[in-house]
């Protein structure tokens, strides 16, 4: 299918990921034990297929957001764990690709792109979620190194990451200008991880830093801006993952209503079911356009895409929740049975409206931009 925002090679890349998904991701979805172990295996498979470089900026280049978006939608269609294994390599290394020194980039970026090292992005704290600027993890200079002390929570890849990008307070006070980003090698002493279990499998945990040695990333005091720049670039891709999940739910529903008979007819023959299918389809296609447009604008050279990125994430994640819910409804009782694909999607899709900025925070970002533009 032609797409106004994708080049031919984005479509080919998505095709390659679909073939990968068909071959490697159709099985093993029912096993929800050990998401961290499965993430490791999935990262290896993605590395073997040479897909991880699409999530990671080359040491002296920029990340192509449309590639990120194309791969995430195609992966999330099959498996949200595979999507997360892929996306975290980018989220956890993006700030490094922006401001790292040559030595830092050489040390980490190729290893992350090869999948030898898993990456994590640790900004959330128990008392600093939506309000990232309230981060309390403390960074103090100790000779040539820095040492971190504090707790990060709800961290994807906690315990399996080899590299953590961590937001911490390097100066006294509450001002965002006192926050810096740090690189932490997971082999360093003073890291304690507690696994957390979410409603759908996800490699999630709390990470406690106890005077952990860390390396400053970029300039001191620029951590908050860098964390926001990372979220800004990755927002369309969360929307893309949502589109992938919604597309899968839609396909499952489509198959179901053509096979299931009630009152002597296939469900697809009832007009209200047809209305549902049409609405789901339009909902999905509309959100997909916003996602791809945001990625296209970023790839066109925009430094930041606060309005377009937030619109893409908000529209797509809210759409996916609606579409998956309707797919469950069209399945009737079978839709809530453990083992049904739509049941799994129903649980998996929920956190997309929360992570990397809740829907409410996206609305605040959009409104701020609208008000700024109308001044
Ligand atoms: C599966 C999953 C993976 C995650 N992975 C990571 C990760 O890798 N790294 C990381 O750092 N974090 C991660 N997070 C954390 C995530 O980014 C936070 O959960 C999110 O930012 C919300 O923060 P919070 O949970 O503290 O909620 P809170 O900020 O406490 O928000 C609670 C509610 O209040 C609303 N709210 C807050 N402020 C306002 C406001 N000003 N106006 C209106 N409503 C408001 C929110 O929208 C929400 O509905 C992950 C979370 C999940 C669920």
C-alpha cells in the first residue's frame, strides 16, 4: 500500500519485520512466565535478523524515526515483548547518541545496535512520575567519577540491561536545571534490582543505586532537557506500537465475525457488526496517519515535535484501547478467555496510555503548543 509519509524502503523494512514475525513470533506467545528471560531471547533474535540498528542511531548519524515507527508497528502486531525489546535499545541509548563523547559512543552504541548490550532509560521515581523534574536521585562528584544514590521505579529492562541512562540531581534545589543524565554500566557495584510484575508480561523493575559509579552524559544541568528530547523523539513510535496492536486486534475480529454464526447468520452479516468494523478501521487508519506524519516531520529535520508527537501518541494509544476493546466484544465470551489473542492484547495495550507520558500529559503538551502558537 502506498503511504504519503514512508519511502519505499520503509515499506520494505516493515515487510521484512512481518516475515520475521511470522517465522519467529507466532509461537511462544502463550508463555507469560519470565518476561525478562524472553526479552533477552527476543533481543538476540532481533539482533540475528539485523533489525536492532533501526532503533539505534549510528555513532555519527541520526536515528531515522520512520524506520523506528515501521518496525515497531510490525513487531507489536505479533508481540508486545518483541516490540519492547526493540524499542528499549533506542530509548536507552538515544541521549547518548545525541551528546555522548566519541569514546562513549564507540563503547556503547555498536554494542547496543548488535544486541550485545541491552539498554534502559531510568527516569521515573516513586515520587517523580509525570513530574520528572521532581527526581530526587542524587549525583555527587567523587574525584573523576560521579556516584548515584536513589531509587528508580517502573524501569523497563531493569535487571537485564547492560547500560542504564539515568536522570539524577547533580545540584541542590528543585530546579530542572539541577538535573543531569548519567550512563551507568550495569556491572558497576551498588545496583540492586527488584523485579515488578505488570498485568501483561513486561521486563519491569525497580532499580536502587547505592553510591553507584556513573559517567556524566553531555553537560551538567542538561539532563531534564535531554530526557524530554528523548521522549519527544520516541513518542510517535509508542503510537506505532499501538497501531500494531490495534491492527492485530482488528484482523482477529475480522476473522472471527466471518466465521462465527448466530441466529443462522455469520456475525459479519449483521449491520451493527459491519458498523463496528468500519469504525475500527477508520479509527486505526486515522491514528496511523498522525503517527507517520509525526515521524516524517522529525525525519525532515525538526529538532523537536512536541505537538505532532504528542498528538500521535495520544490518538494512537487511545484508539488502540478502543479497537482492542471492540475486538474483545465482537468475540463475545471467547474474547475474555485466557489464551485468546484479543484477551492478551487487552492487557498489553493498557500501559501504552501511561508510559512515556500519560494521555493527560500528552493533552497538556498539545494545549501548551496550541496556546503558544495562538499568541
Ligand atoms: C509498562 C511500563 C513501562 C515503563 N517503563 C519505564 C521506563 O523504562 N523508564 C522510566 O523511567 N519509566 C517507565 N515507566 C514509568 C512511566 O513513564 C510512568 O508510569 C508515567 O510517566 C506516569 O507516572 P506515574 O506512574 O508516577 O503516574 P503519576 O504521574 O502519579 O500520574 C497518576 C495520574 O495522574 C495524572 N496526572 C499527573 N499529573 C497530572 C497533571 N498535571 N494534570 C492532569 N493529570 C495529571 C496522570 O495522567 C495519571 O492519570 C513505565 C511504566 C509502565 C506502566
